[in-house]
C-alpha cells in the first residue's frame, strides 16, 4: 500500500434542471453557507448512488451488502430452497437465531431494525441452522450464534468495508468503522429554485371534458456543486483483512470507489430530468490527512461562468494546501470543456489514467 494513507476526492459538478434530493416536504434540500443559501444534496443520497453502482458492477472475488429488515425471511427461504425444510418451521428457527442475536424477529420474517450485512448471510446462516436443526428451539446453540456473527462480519463484502455499519442492537460486531466518508454536496453558486408546474393529461377524455389532472408543482434547480469524499486506505485494509487475497481486493475496491464517485448520480427524478452529467473537474489529494476544500466556496461564486471560476478556485485551494501540509500530492482529471488552462495543465484526460495515478501516489 502507498504511504499516502488518505485519499480526499474533490469534484466540481454541474447538473441540469433536477431534484436529486428532497426533504420530508418534497422541497429541495438547502443549507446556508458563508451567509448565502445554497442547494444541498445529502451525503446519504450520493453514498447510496455510489454503493448501488459498485454493486451492479461487481469486483471479482468480492461480495456486496444488503440493507433490509427481511434477513430472517431470506434465511428461511434459503432453508426451503437449498435444504428442503418446511417454510413455517424454517421461519421459526430463523427467528430464534436472530432473537438470540438481540435482533428480535417477527413471525413475518422481519427484524425490528434494518440490518446492513453481506448478501452471503442467508446462505451462510441457513447452512449453520440446517446443521444444528434439532438443537434450535426457542434459543440457538453457541455454534449457530458463532456462525451468525461470522456471517454479519465484513469478510470480503466490499461496500460494508467501505461504508461501515453502526448496528447498536448487536452487542458484539455491530459497529464496523467504514473506510469512506462522503460529505453533503452543496452548490458553489447561490440557491436558485424554480417551481415547475406539472399536469397529467387524460388521453381518453371526451370532447368538452377537462383533460388535465394531478396538477401540482415541484422544485427544480440547476446547481454547480462542490462534492467531496474521503477514503482511509488503512481502515479499508483492516476491514478486509479476513478476506482471501485481501490486498488485491482492497486495491480493486479503492479503484471502484473512485470510479463511481466520479460517475454515480442520485436516481431521484431521473426519469423526468436525466441529470446524468459528469463532473467538470475531479481532483484527488493523497497524503497523511484529510483536508476539505469547502472553504474555497464560503463566498458564493457569482459570475457568467460559474464552472470555470469554481474549478479555478478548487485548483488554487488545493495548491495552497500543498504548501502548508507536508506530503500532500494532487492528481487532477479534467472532464469538462472550455476549462481554464491553469485547471487543465497536467490534468489527466481519462478516468483510468487518473485512478492509476492516485493508486501509485
């Protein structure tokens, strides 16, 4: 592994009219920063977009996580399909095991708390339950509990190693410190919301009848966002230590995370907005500590070319950090057009080359 323990990724990302993230009243999320109201997209929204795309483009040799209330049901279904057990009895025995883990299961095959664990958990736990079938009554033997705790661990589960887990209900092994941090994205330019009026037209309405229904409005915005995320390379390797070929898996996980930090976009309202842009500029700062460049945008960018001015500010901020923090190394990837020469100088023009350079830093 490189001596640069941390990678901090930065991006200037312009998106068209969209509503990628909203609050409980269906309004666009926002934040006041530097005395100016900005659009905000929550870290959870972008983190999920990254995780889903990583899972759909799986790394060979890696497993991926599932977040669900339905693990007892999935275990029972595995007992039926793979071990020819009766569903009602399998459901009861799966519930007994999860209850013994302090994750109380219902007779519907769900748990009170959502669990984030490996997709392999149902298979592993069903095998252990089947092997100790008669010993499981209202409680579970220690061998099955041990197998269940092992199934809840990271092993080779890529996104669990990266994103971590805080499962307070599990007294042993519930907390897994993630290697990744993702900040709330915010607009570098002032908040600008358009109220978009919409209606659904009734194609079969008789002549003379109203053809419009489902009238309403929805927030739309077209911000230029500053996004940042971090990766602790040491923590990633600690989390994957039990996996076969753990170092190769960690290297592949790091590359996949960087790739999907660049390419993933939250899925909300994408059928009606298609906000599927790439960032204009991505920068990776590798070194002994994590440093955000958010303060470069404490004063909002107000100009006729927000992207150009924002990318210039980001490059200048990172160059300034290099002067004050020993060991910081910067790599840049220019994806936008008509960027200033100071931004594109020495910048990579392909994602693969950028990822290889970051890995070698």
